């Protein structure tokens, strides 16, 4: 151990003749080199021991301490993001100001610098800035869940989930349908819709298989969109995965798919501020931004390398998704080679666009693409186009108006009946 005070005392006594220690002996007693002891001896000629022990910068500001001008700039910048985590504020401040070439003059003018997490943490405490994350209290006993080893390769297990949130901070919630790779913790893709729905999951699935390939397994909760409550039955989403060769695994608890749940929290805490940061105004803009930029941006911060470099994703190649990403059901051929589907009549067209002749009462499979709304007919393993017959079914607005009109007429009939019964009862009593 280096004992500076003890070394100075021995040197002082040596100079005063109170001991006969050599510099080598003092070095072995104090841990300082002989050369350093000689420098201390020279300092003793000018100062006393107490003055030497006091550091030269004591009671002086550090060269790295922020100026009032820098603090004021950070405070004004923080006003753009009233509720933001420390780590995200640090990221945005560094990316948009310190490392932004367009802000070079501003950085020099205000002497702005890259600062540590603890620096911003001290500002949060000093100015009472709000942090969105509230950590759980662990004073009580909680059920523990053992950690599971991540998959060794990308594409073996993809976790999906839907999370509703007020992304635009306008009081209207919409749902993010998110896909996470278990092997790397990557956010692969996502799709925002007003509610958690089949169309959102289909958009997500299409981006997943188009951009990365077909995974081996999808791990999800027991939402009825994904898992049928009747054992052995497949939902429409289940049929799509089956056609692609994807196995669906259902989790019994949210904790079982904790990785995607944690990603939901991370995105909820960060994305609301980044929507404001990048001036995103609609769900359509948000879907493009999220898949083209934001997933990669987050993965650079949070994703990690898989145990094995090989991938389990199977290339999509020439697989036609138009007949896979579909709602499918069975219908019966009616008179005129027609079927009834979603309050409309359709005729089956042959390859030359003529009406396909199919016997009345024959059962066929109807496929409606979830994304394009195109209806096709599957008959003897062949797909045929379907033509909607206009004018045979009223549109939804007219049907709703008819229902309202009929309801008013019904109320009028019941009112007249009550009046007749009341008049008859008065006549009998009189």
C-alpha cells in the first residue's frame, strides 16, 4: 500500500537527521519508488506536509464538469420528451445532437459533450424529471420461473404476441403484432392494427417469411385467433402455418414467453417518444417505419449473436402466398353455379373466364386472401377465380338501414297492438 503521509514524514525526519533511512529503505516501507520519493523531498523544500497532501484541484471545478450553458441546453432539449427513460434520453440526445453533423456548430457553441448514464441520472434526480419505468417491489414472495436456454439457431423458435398501447398518445389504442427470434432476441417484424386481429398477424407473418424465410416453430399464447379452443381444430392462422410447414406451440402463461413480453415493454417505453421524434402521424407510416428502420435500430442495442451461425429459416423460394394467407371455409354450389360468401354471391370462373360448370349441391373450398380480399375457389385441388355478382345482395349500409326501418315498423305495430288491447279492456270494463 502507498502511504503518502507516512513517506513524507520519513523524508522530513531524514532531512532533519531524526533517522538514518536511505531512500531505498523508505521505498520498501511506503511502496513509493526512489525517484518519486526524491520528488517529494524537493516538494518539502517549498511546502509543508499538509499542503502537499491536499490535491491541487481541491475546491476547484473539474475540467469535465458541465457549464451552466450546457445544463440549460439539456434542460430545453428534455422539454420535448416529458416522460422518457434515462437510457433513451441519453440515446436521443447523443444521436440527434452530439453526433449529428448538422448540429456541429451548436455543439461547439454550447460546449456540449458525450455524457455518461450516471450524469443524466443525476440530472433526473436534481430536476425531478419523470421516468416511465417503475420497477416491481421484491419484498414479497413471488413465484420464480427457471430460465430457459435460448434456441441455438435463428429460425428454430419465433415468439409472437399482440400488445395494445396508446402509441400516438391521443387516447386511442392500437395493437402491435410482434415477432421475436428466440435465438438472438431480435425484433424481426411487427404490424400495427386498431385491434389485435387476424389481419395484423397475417401481415406480420408475410413480412417474416418474405424477409427471413419460413421458421420451424411459432410460440404464442392461446388467443382464439391463433389457437382453437376446440382440441384438434385449426384456426385460419393455424391453417396458414400448416401450409407453410410451421409448427405452432401454445404457451400456458405469459411468463413462459417472457422474452416477447419484455420486448413489448421495451417498445412501449421507447416507441411513443420516437414517434414524436420522427414526426410519424398515422398507423400506415408507423408500419413502414417500424419494419424498414426501427427493428434494426433496436436490434443494434439489444440483440445478441446466436450460439450457432447456421440458420433454421427455410427460404420461401417460389411459394405462392396468395392462396396460403387466406380465410378458408366450405360452401355448397347453388343454382346458377353460384356460392354465397360474406353476404354476396360469387360465380366460379374457368381458366378461360367462362362460368365453371359444377353440379348443384357440390361442396367446394372458398379461400379469401386476408390482405387483398380476393376470393378463389378450390375444386379438386385446383384453384379457380371467383366473380362477384353485383346487385344480388345489398351493401352493408343499406342492410343496416333496412334493419333500422324494420325495427321502427315493429315498434309501431307493437304500439298499435297495445292501444287496441287497452281500448278493448276499457270497453269490457264499461
